[in-house]
């Protein structure tokens, strides 16, 4: 059964997240007083990019991007196969590192600046994602996603601080304001796209797919807090995504020092929270 979920997740993730992305664009347009694109516009964009000519600025450029896509897909597959959550997070991090290497390989000043900011975003967000996995382990006694999903505990009641902090860093991983330092989620937000400045054609389509698979892992992690009540979990995840859209449309990009400092303060607070949880329930 786990293998079936694994295969289904690989093929259904682009469809589900692509539709969410399309709804994101429509909601964003309505908030800005525009009509907005059709719901399927993200798919039209990706398909059109695959028909474009590949512009390779470095012999390893495509290899890095494809490696990033591969590891991100593996992270989704491992998650829905019920495997170790730490391995899922590490696979996603390796995928991000390959994306940074792809940007560095272009030798473009804009790309290299975007790569440096991407590393800062990883430094800000990944510790909190790892702490969330530790929180799940403390309450269930296992890092396996399968064990976490089948727990009878209401994890949101035991780990509310971890949930709030994970939502906070979700803004970074979704590439939304005010923490969209390396590259923005929407093309209209800037003229030079930072991390993806030299990506074009199929390589840019791969980047969009990487973002879709990574988004699925993060939303699935948020769902784990409500895993014993799936309907509430789906509603909570969709509400949080809408909240991210609202934040994105009401905030401007901050400097990297504020992003890094604020996320590390939140991370340290959650570390104290986890120590208290460990003391009270162990």
C-alpha cells in the first residue's frame, strides 16, 4: 500500500499543487483589483517552457537543476511512502543545494546574488523544519511518517508552538513576501528574478516543478498536526495557504538580516517549547 501512495504522490503532486498555484494567482489578482489568469495557467506556462529552446550557460547547469528535481521528487515519494521524516527533510535540503549550485554555475551576478540569498533562506528555514520533525518524534516516539499519521494523539494540542513556527518559515519556502529574497513567486514582483535569472526554457520549467514538489512536502508536514482528523487537516492547510497569500499581498520584501534574525528567534523559542514538552510528557 505504501508503494501505491508513493507512485500516486509522484504523479498527483504536480496536478494538485499546480491547481493550488492557479488558485493562488487568481486570488492574488482579485486582491490587487485585476481579473487574473485562468485556473490552469501554471500548467500552460510549464508546457510552453518545455517547447522553448534550451539555453545552457554552463555544461553542468542542466545537470544541477535535474538533480535538484530528482531529490525533491524523492522527498515527496518517501513522505507518502511513510518513511523517515528526517530523510525526507534531508532529501529536500540536498535538492535545494543542487539548485544553488545550478545558479552559481551560471556566473551571472544576479544569479549568484540569488544563490547567496537562497543559502540565507535555507539557513533561516531548515533548522525549524528539522525541529518540527524532532517535535513529532517526541510525541510519537518515531520519525516514520506512517507512525506519525496513525497516532491517536492530537499533535496540534501538544505542539502548538511548533505549528506556528513552521507556518512562519513556510513564507520563506513558498517564496512569498516579505521573505522572498532569492526569487519571488510571482513574475510581476520584480524585473530580475535572482536565483532563476539565467534559467530559461525546460530548465525554468524544472524549477517550477521543483517548487511544486517542495510545496507538497511542506503542506503535508503541516497536515501531520491534524492527521487523526483528516478533514480538519485539509481545511487547516488550505486556510494557512490562503493566509500566506494574504501576507504576500500586504507586505514588502524585508532585508536579509531581519528575515534571518526573526526566524532564528522563533526557532530558539520553539527549542525551549520542545524542552518543556519533553519535561511535561516524558
